[in-house]
C-alpha cells in the first residue's frame, strides 16, 4: 500500500484534488474521494469546473448502486467500494480504517491537522508493506519530502 501525504499550506483540498484526479483518470484508474458531507458539493464543483475546456466525470454517492458503479470518480462521506476504485483520496485530513484496502491513498491535510498526520505517519510506517511519501507546497509547485518504505 502506498500513502501520499499532501500538506496543504497554500491551497485547500478542492483546489488540489482535480490535478490528482486527472492523473488517475489519465492512468485509466478509478478514484474514491472521501470527505465530510458538507465539503462534497465543493469538491464536486471543482471537478466540474477545474478547467475551462474540460471536466472530470463523477458523482456524489447518494444514487443507486448501479449508478455509483459506473462512476470513474465517486465522492462519498465514507469508504464506499461501489465504483471499484483502486485509488482513494481522503480530503478532510481524517484517516479511515478501510483505507488500507486501496492500492494508493492520497491523504490531504491542512495545517490544523499536522499533528494527526504525524501520528498517522508513525503508525503506518510501523506496518509491513507500506510505502509513505510526503509532499508539500513550495510556491506554485509540489516538492517531495522524506519518504519511507517498510
């Protein structure tokens, strides 16, 4: 399992998610986006409008199971395997227990969650088969910090 920690010091999750989602779509993979219910509409809007000439097709997981299964990107307030996503983006800085079942998890956290992220890093680095990466914003780009494989 790979976990990429994204420390959001400049941009909020809804500004960072579309680039991650686009890369996943370019790789022909599926994505589950999990955040608190109040933030899902904001994340959804950013996926529809992140570029003037394009959008990222998705749905919020309030439809029927068949509709959710068709979505390349599914937004939910909880872990939902309906769209058979291989990738997971946790956009509220809160780890979910079933996150370890995904091939790769993007853990986005804002400055007020830094201590929680450090604790999570320590806990995950103690588990076999984990690959951890840390990303931080420097100016307009992302720079990779220390990583760890156990």
